């Protein structure tokens, strides 16, 4: 990785594109070193569905998003460069600067970068599958692209409610209820 990381740079790896009836276009980029025993199609499809549902739940118009399953080293470099935090984090969102889309194409909303090793570690600590945790983080990251935050309590409640509703549509449990139960 260069000293000046660019969230727009992508390693060549498995990728899928889904243009849904809603007009959203979701690209999912998986790393080349994805284990051969991993079901890359299932991972890509689930992460694509998570982004699509997050956009629907937020009631946006058509939009395009790229979801990248990266590694801790790359996410750490991005986190250091863009947020001043020299450590990996589970998910980063990079909203795109608005430019007029090509005719017939949805506007590009930005990139969601998921750190594979951090997500795997957190999933193990929380007793959930990697894919379920990554799905939640993609929903969370897409909502950040749309301007949702969790800095203030009211904002966090709105964002979490959308996350819970999106995950419910995917057949996944409320991740905040699980955390609450685990802490008591």
C-alpha cells in the first residue's frame, strides 16, 4: 500500500455487481486471497443484499455503493491517513463527493471498507458468525455514507433502529439486544 492510501484503489479480486429494481448499483470486492474453502459467492451476495437493504431502509433514491472486504493492514493505513487513528477498525465509510452521474446511472454514494481480521475477531468474541457481523457492519457503513451518525444519543437511536430493521429483513437478530444480553 502506498503512503497516500486511496479508498478508490482496489485490489483485483472477486467482484459482483448488482443493479436492483430500485436503481441501486452495489459492487462487492473480495480479496484475491479469500480462502478457497470460503463461499465467495455467498459472501458477495449477502454483503450486496446488506447494502441494498440499508439504502432501501433509509429511503434514498437510486445510488451506487462499493463494498470492499479488505484486511487489517489496509484498513489501518486508511484509518491512519483519513482519521488519524493508527489502528485497524471494523468498518470505514468514505462518502463520495457529488458529481453528476452518467445518464441512466445512479449517483455514486461512496465506499464501505470492512476489515476482515478485525470483523472475524469481533464475531468470535460476540459469539456470532463472521458473515452475520460483516453484514451488520455493511449496513452500518452504508448508513454512514448517507449521513447517519451515532455521535449524539438521538442520532444513535435513529441509526440503530434502521440497522435493526435492515438486519431483521435479512433474517438476522438485533445486534444491540445481543450485546445488552451478553453484558448482563
